[in-house]
C-alpha cells in the first residue's frame, strides 16, 4: 500500500478529452494496467517491475516514459547498487475518458 505521503501526492482523478483521451486510451494496455496495479502495492524501480511482470527492463522503461508523459505515473530517482534507479509510483487513482 502507498504511504500517507505518497497518497498526499496522488491526484484522485484526471479527466481526459479529445486528443489527450486518445493518447491515454492507447497507453492503457493490459501491460500498463498491470504495472499501475502493481505500483498500488508500493513504489518500485523499473528493474523490479520488469522482473515481477516477466518483461524486459527496456520495455518497462518505454512504458514508464509514456505513462509519465501522460501524468499517470510519478517518477523519482534513487541510488541503486549500480548507479541511479528510476522509482515509479502511481500519480492518479482514477482516469475518466470523455468521448464527446
């Protein structure tokens, strides 16, 4: 579960319409939904997400970049055993896509 501090940084909902709604809809694949659901258990680095989902770190990094651009993920950086690691946490609780 997310800590109180992480929850305080979390937006409850984003509402997307027009082109933004299309970009969000295209980004919400089965894999990215699994990533977002996994991150509700707590922040994880890209490597750990890849391991838990059985996917390459490169693929996860690509998806993280996309979700971060769409403001669905928060990304911070921390020290790792071999350099800096990208740590991800959810940025929103709910996404509403407007069709009109």
